[in-house]
C-alpha cells in the first residue's frame, strides 16, 4: 500500500478545514483568504511533523447528501493546488458530505494521494437525510482517472446512524471485502468526539489485516490507548490553537501528538 502507510511509524493525517467556499451560506467573497488560511494550516501541520493532510470543505454547512456544485470543486481545486505547492507531504480530499467522485477528481487535478468517503457502503441516516454508499461507481471512477489513489472509508460515520441493524464489525468487513476500500475509519458520534474504544477493538479482531484509522477525537492523552488497535489517526480539532475547532492549527500541538503516534 502506497503513500503514508509505507512509513515505519503509524501516520498522522492533519485536517485542513476550509473556510466557507463560493455558493455556501457563509461565503465571504474572498477566495484568496480561504486559500491563505489553508496554506497556513497545511504549513503548520507539516512543521509539526504530520505524514499527510486532508482538505475538506468543512465551512460549507449545511451540506448536500448528493453531488456538490461545480463552484465547490473549482474552489477546492484552487486550494488544493496551493496546498500542494506549499508542502511536500501527501495531500488528500474529503468532499462533504459524500461526493466521492469529486474528491477523486480533485486528486487527479491536484496530485492528491487519497480520499475519505463518509458513506462508501450501506446506508446511513444523517442530518442531510438518508445517504447511500455507491462503491460500485466510486471504485470504477477511480480506476478510470486515478487508480493509485487510496480510498479511506468511514464505517458507521460520525453525525449519523446506520439504517440497518448491522454491527460495526460486519459493516467494516463489507466495506473492505465488498466495497474494496483500502483502509477504514472509525470515529465518534461527532466532530472532535473520540471513538468508542470497544468499537475499535471489535473491528480489529474482526479485520485483523485491515488498515484502521481513527477519524475523530484523538488527543495526546488518549492516543496510546487507541493505537493498540489502530494504524493511524486523522486529526483536526485537538490540533487547533486552544483545541478550538475554529482556530488556526497550532504546530506545537501537532508536534506533541505526532511524537506520541510515531512512537507506536
């Protein structure tokens, strides 16, 4: 498996939360500011020692459950190219709420190495309504435009509940074996909320060879417990100044977490 999983240590992936983009309710009208903030956060992550960053349109709430508009893809492309030119570590994309094809297209255009897909298989009840996975089309689209890009798929994604009475272990197996995800992500109930350690342990037992990433709520204090079972972390909130979601990334916080994770 390519990119950050080739490292001897477990990877830390920092989240670049983009400010509101064109077309979203809180759009400020200043794309250069959006890009400058994205570059600053990416540089802070790189200085702190992360292994990759993932760019997402976090400021665009409320999100669509279907495809985003072309204005979103255009703005994310501009931000992605700027971040790619600023740092040397791999970049990836998550297009909220669940536009996997847009994320793959961004990788193809911006030199991205991976995507995060919130609902890849199954169906989840979310604040956007019911979102169904579309692994069939996602995997085939990747094969056409960027076959080397890794697909990281959430299992029982945050801000959602599964429609089917399916255990997280069974969902994880389906995501890997039938959805052909390269790695799975386990998170808590919402942004910045830690995963249930029991869920992580059960998925590890059920999928012993899988690459498992933690998708929310990882801190310096709880990372060692989770890393008994997980292969890396995706982190944003706890690495901001003061641990506050709306603040810039703090390279000192990044460095402290990276040292803990890389020691495992």
